[in-house]
C-alpha cells in the first residue's frame, strides 16, 4: 500500500456574498434617515461540529429582538450578537 498524504484545504472565500452581489447598488437608510449605499461584510468564518440551519430562507424581521430570536431558535444567537455589535461599532465610528 502506498503512503498517502492528506492536506487540509481551506474553504473557498465567500465570493458570492462579498464580491459577486453588488450591495452598493441598493440604498438603505442610516440611523439619521439618510440614504446611503448598502454593504456586506464577513462577520465570522470557520467550521462547526454540526449544522445549525437547514434550508436558508430570506426573512424580513422589523426588530433586532425578532432577528435574534430566529438565531436563538437554532442555538446560534452568538452569531447575531457578533454581527450586531459590529454594526453598532461601525455606526459609532462614522
């Protein structure tokens, strides 16, 4: 039997979400109500021992509390906390 080498290959970069979708083409309202270009940023990347979500679905949730509850239902509310804290920090830096 031949010796076999196994190499861990990192996953490809999230091209679809970060590069292929033109987020800036859409305008959104900031905290003051001004229209600004939309954006997308990577919050977390890694490997988990189990899958947290089944099918990914688009949902419109009007409040932060409702959004966090969706993540909490799947046991990954820390993803929301991380994304939300980054958004708050970005607004405060502007």
